């Protein structure tokens, strides 16, 4: 008989095994250690055992659902008005027995009890409190379309799609840079600077991406002056076994308002790709909301190919 309980300290090794056995698709890291999983999730200062509901057959965990909260407006603390179902999984041998439904209902109960007025399934952009570095690639942007079980399950338990994120990758060894007069001109007058950026980041960023290797790239005039564009690269080392290659994620791509539509965004992305190729990185990934046509165009014109879609769901209360 399957029973349900909250997370306990002895669970991590079995939950890691369950993760690897569930077949979550191309966007889920694999082969990582219990220590890595604990560091990214259970050691977070805001982790609450009641938010992780475990389904057990005897002493064996056969599924779990994990819920939490994103940041407030200034990213200095949690915002408990919007709850997030971050993960739901059931071992293949135990599916279609109502376990997933029971898990998500208990996770929703925790969120409501903790103050949630609305609930989403799948973090929307920078709201993800957990699984950064092990799900979604560069960052968890909803549940992935490449997991065929996610959408029908969430529809069956009362969720509907509310946002979509396009996931792009570029194969560095097999792709040359595009050539244009504008790009040649930008390379002559701009240069890249690299910053470890640690002292410039807020609490929310540091709790999550701060546990992964990262660097900030700045596009600055060669004659001196303020950066016109910036981006951060995130190490995706935990995907090495799943993807069988070294991969880096590009995130936080920013161009100053006054300098948009001048090619600076593409220039910094291409320069990052060139430098990473020199460091024997073979794949680069970037995400963007499906509604952002400017960034979609930038990535496609820079040699990126769409490989997946992250979908955020909202519960119909």
C-alpha cells in the first residue's frame, strides 16, 4: 500500500535514484551525485520539508512532488502569495494508480496552508526555487514539452498553459559565425570584458545560480565607456552524462534601452560562443519567452536551433 509523508533527512540518496529511474527526458540532468542534488535543493535556506511530499511503498520512495515559492519584487525574500509546483514524478512501475494526483494535491495543500493565493506548475523564468542546474538546462522554465507525460497529467489535475519558453541550442564545432558588415564594424569598435560578478548579485541569484560556475561577459567600447550589453554564462556540468558533451548556458542577456536594435545583442552572443569554443565547449544553450520575437530572431540569426519548449501551467481554482 502506498503511503504519503513529508521529506526526511534520510531521503536524498533514494530520491536521486528515483530521479534517474523516472526517465524525465533530454532536459533532465543524469548521473549526478547525492551531494550535488542536496546542495542545489535541500540545503537551500528556504527549503521546507513539508513542501516535499514523498510517496512510499513500504520503505521505498516511488514518487515525490516538490512545491515552493519564488522571490518577492526586490528578490530579497520569498513571495508566499504565488506557490510553485516545481516537480512531480512517479516511478514507471507505479504510474496510472493515482499516485501523481495524490502527490500534487498534497503539494497544493502545503502551498495554500503557507499563504499561496495562486498556484503555478513549472517555474516561470527566474521564479524557480529548486532544480536549477538539474532540470531545464540553463534554467527551469516550466515543464518541458520533451517529457510527453507532463502536459496530459497537468491537464487532468486542473492546470492550463499560461506561458511558453523557447529553448535553443547551438552546436559550436559544426557551425560557423554569420558574417555581416554590421558585425564586422562592431568587432572593430567593441571588445569583451569578463567579470566574476559575485559582488553585484542579489540574494535570490546567489542562492541558486551561485552554486554553479558562472561568468559575466560585458560588451564595452574599445576607447572606454559603459557596457552596452551584458550576458552571464552558467556551467551545465551536471548534463555531461545526459548530453555527452560540455555545455554552457547563456542567461541574463541585457542590452541598454538606448542601444537596442544596433546588433549589440548578437555581437555579444557570438563573441561568447567564439570564446567558449576555444575552451572546448561544444554546445551552448539559451532560453527566451516564446513571445519575445526580438530575442527569438537574435538566436536564430546567430546559428541557434530550437530544441525544446518549457511550458508553465496555472491551476484553475
